[in-house]
């Protein structure tokens, strides 16, 4: 059973119990002969007020309800220690975002959007970056802005992982002149207003519900953001924008699913997803095909391979392992059924950013018009963006131990079949050929950059590592790939 429905059930039960108890008391009281009309009224008012309070509580503190459920469910216990506690803080309600078009509009809003969207160099791009307060989105926005492109960001700041990290990225972007709007990609009215206000040449669509295992607990959020949300973005780009922008969006290495032919090539089959997350990304690739075919949208899908680095995602293994090592909590490592260590093609964020910018620069124009006519075929592309050298997760942990100056308390278990795959390995020859993509950062160097940022961001005192707890704890969930 999914926590979401349990939360709803629990809430419904709470209300029903209150109501039932009330009804019983009403009957008992009504049997009293001396019941005056006024005390009867007062009593009813009390019951109504109680019911009102129960409802209010349910509406305002859904996370408390889901918290107690999830701690007892054990479904999250895959990740021992830090990670499971954290995910329980987020409520599914907030993952679906809120409708925010009401907040946006008017002349000063349009001015702000246009200023952020305006390129500062000749021939510069004007890019809408969805998921801009996310890990990859923030880095790409900064890189685009640094070379003089115009950028408008959009993010719903959901609490899948600690939103304060997303807010910190938003502040960083604001300091460079990039605005990140607080909005959901499913808000079509807002998107239309946005495309009216600025003429985007490109959309870098990175907003998504990420994480492989979390899909078992909150499947609908994957459908809402990765399927419905993608359609919402493609709809406005195809039918509302004039001229149509080119789209570059994040698919995932997870579409290779149960494949074992390494390295993974774009031509390999992708019809055996091992998780709902992977299935929604695969669905996205099919949806992209249809919008390219019908509306002439130029669309490029990028299959990222386990991206890591500073300002990264606290739900990913390298990140929450760092917390656990720091605070002396045990970490769980996976071994395949035949005893091999899980391996990942860890890809450093700066390399991925270069790939994203290369894809934007070579995207080619969309050929459709606002009236729905297509003037000819438009590019439809898909590329792997990986590091091309898979590393055992145990090696990643050894590097973190060295950098943090402390041994991990390791538990090794057989990988459960809950979405993770035993290994990933990218063949990037297409991206190299088409836009010069060449990953250059080793895992040692990349993790050094990450740990430097991690220690600084969380204000950890390295001297205290041997005994200490982190001074601040941020959200984590478990996911090695995605
Ligand atoms: N990091 C990786 O290793 C990796 C690997 C493969 C694919 N990807 C894909 O790359 C993209 C970026 O990933 P990331 O690691 O930066 O993840 P992230 O979670 O840090 O960033 C995604 C951002 O999108 C926002 N978002 C989610 N749903 C939204 C919605 N409905 N409306 C508006 N905003 C919404 C989130 O708040 C978040 O800030 C995602 O599409 C992800 O699936 C990432
Ligand atoms: C979690 O770790 C504790 C030690 O901190 C251990 O006693 C317990 O068995 C572990 N539980 C799971 C589910 O791995
Ligand atoms: C990588 O992919 C290219 C293009 O599909 C192919 O020619 C090449 O042989 C592949 N490399 C490996 C090592 O499989």
C-alpha cells in the first residue's frame, strides 16, 4: 500500500472516529430529560468546532500523518540510518506543487522575465530552464548565464528533498541575474504567460520527479511531473510559442533497464525499464517522438548517467553516504546476486553541463508554426551523457572515506529488485561526434570538489569528524542511479 492512500485513509478515519464518538454522545445526551435547548445548541457547536479542528489539522499537517506512517512502514528501510528519516518529512501533497499562475503577471513581472531572458551577447540564446532550482538545472543556468545567454528558471520547489537547498540555489542564481519562478510545469496558463512575455529560442527541460526507489512510494508524482508535466511543456512550446523553441530535455540512463550489453549505446533496446521512474523517462522519449513528428518541434533527449558534484542531490548515494560517514551511521551497499559490487558510471556535473550546452548549441530549429503547420522535418535526437568508466560503489565509498578522514560503517546486502540496476556504462560516441562531448573529470577529482562544497555548505567541522554529528541535517532519500 502506498503511503499517500494511507495518509488519506488515516485522515478519513480520524474524522470518522470523531464523528462517530460525537454521534454516540449526542444520543446519550438526547435521552436526558432535562436537556435545555441552549445547552443542546452549545453541545452541537462544540462538536462542529471539534470536527473543524480535526479537518484543519489534517489539511495543515499532512506530513505529520505521513511521518508516523512511514516510520512504521519499513518500506523505506532500504536505506538504513539517515536517509529514511528524511524522506518522511516530505509530504506528497507538496510534491505536486501548487498552482501559481495567480501570483504571476502584470507589467513589472513581464519586465523582470524579459530582463532575465535577454541574452547579453550577439547570437546568444534565450533559454527557459525548468527545474532550475534543482541540481543540474542550477549548474546549467549558471553556465548559460556566464557565457552571456539569457535564462529564465522555473521550479516548484517541492520537498522531495530539502527545499532549503533549492532556495539556496535560487539565491545563487539571483545573485547572477537569473530569476527562478516558483511555478509548476503543469500550470499551462502560467507557461503561456511566460512564452508571451519572452521569446525563448530554447527550452532546457530538467524538471522531473527523480529517484528510482521513491517511485514505489509515490508513483503518481512521477506520472504528474515526468509524463503530464512533459506534455504540458511540449504543448505550450508547440502550439503557443511563436516561433517555436528547440527543446532539450533530461531522459535517463535508467531507460536501458535490464540490459547487460556494455557500454550502453543509444541503439540498444530500452523497452525493459526496471522502475516506474525509468518507465516515465521511456514514455517521455516516445512522447518526444510524437511532438517532433506532428508539430515539427526540434527535440533532444539526454540520457544522464549518475550525475554528482557540488550543490548535488541529497537523495543520491554519494551525498547521503557522506552524511552517514561523517556521523558514524551505517551505510548499506548492494551486491548483485552473483556477488559482484554494484557499479556506476559516475559523471561529474561540469561534464554534464558541457554536454547540455553542446546539445542546446547544436539543436537545430523547430519547423512548426503556431497554427499547427509543419514546414518540414525537425531534428529528433537522443544522446548518452556519461563518464564512460564505471566504478564500483565500494570504490566511491573508499574515496569518500579518504576525503572525510573517517571509515564508513558498511553493511553489504544483496540488491533487492526494487528499481536499481547492477551497473551502468555509457557509450558517448554520438555526443562526442555531434557536439564534442568529452568527459574529463575522474571520480577522485569530482568527489574532492563535492566534499569541499559539502563541508562548507553544511558548516561541518572536520576536526569533529571523529566523534561528531553534522551540525545541520538535511533531507535524504535513497537512490544510486536516476
Ligand atoms: N542527477 C542524476 O544523476 C540524473 C540522472 C539521470 C537523469 N536525471 C534527470 O535530470 C533532470 C535533473 O535532475 P537533478 O538531478 O537536477 O534533479 P533535481 O531533483 O535536483 O532537479 C529537478 C527539479 O525539478 C523540480 N520539479 C520537479 N517537479 C516539478 C514540477 N512538476 N514543476 C516544476 N518543477 C518541478 C524540482 O523541485 C527540482 O528542483 C531530471 O529530469 C532527472 O530525472 C538526473
Ligand atoms: C540499522 O542500523 C542499526 C545500527 O545503527 C542496526 O541495528 C539495524 O539492524 C539496522 N536496520 C536495518 C533495517 O538495516
Ligand atoms: C559505441 O557506439 C558506436 C556507435 O553506435 C559504435 O560504433 C562503437 O562500436 C561503440 N563502442 C563500443 C566500445 O561498444
